[in-house]
C-alpha cells in the first residue's frame, strides 16, 4: 500500500504563507492542500464535493488536517460520503473548529450550519484554544464529544491560525504523527 497522504483542508480565506498548515506543506512532502474554487463565500456542499473527489482519487489512505470551517466540512462530508471513501480516512486532526451559528461567523459562507453532531467514522482529535473568537471552548468540547474525538485544549492560541504565530507548530504536528501511526480507520 502507498504512503498515507495528508490532505490539508484550510478554512475560510485559505491558509496564507505564515499559517502552520502552509509550513507543514513546505516541510512534509506527504502534505497536500485541497484547493477550493471559492475560499471567501463558499457553499459547504461545493467544498464537500471537492473533498469527495480528492478522496476518491487516492491510491491509499489519508489523514485529514482541517482548520476552522473545514472541521464542519468534514462532519458534513462524513454524513454523505460513500463507505469506500470513508474507509480511506485513517483519521482527522480537527483544529480550531469555528461555530457557524455564532454571531461573529461571517455571513458569506452557506451550508456549514448547523454542524452535524454525529460520531465520525474514523479516529479524530479536536484541538481548541481557550481564547478563540470563533468558538467557545465549551462548544469545541461539545463538537469533540459528539464526533467521538479526543479533545485537546491547546491553551490561549487565538484561532490557531497565522495570527497565532505558531510557525511549524510542533505540538500539532506531533498529533498528526499520532494519527498517521494509528491503526487504519474502518467505517462502523
């Protein structure tokens, strides 16, 4: 079987050059970004279709590395994806899940709310910050509980994005390595 791919799923606006997701792409050849046609006013269904096409084209398994709105994207995609596509996902690192029902969430994206609160069919880790303006720690913990995820409180890191100044973010990369090394996920 081929190497486990790492699919980078940025949130709204894509991830710029100083975002930890971009650092990971530069330092790790197994990391590749899933490019969306619309980053600023996306429809969740369109993002899910691109993710599904990407997963369908894989030669082997993948770990998903999401940020912000892409956490909700994965929850929506998992509800409708074919079992053989879900079986290709070894795990997902769900970082800084934003709350699309919160007042600060931008109005342009559509279809991300309500976030599905159902167990995900592969191992997941939710990483949240104590001072994220786009989700409360309690809401992030509720997502983790509903999704069957391990919950990691990363401390005061804001939205865990470029503004957080994390560079290569070794702490998060170690969590990715755990998911990569874990047993292959199977639907069920």
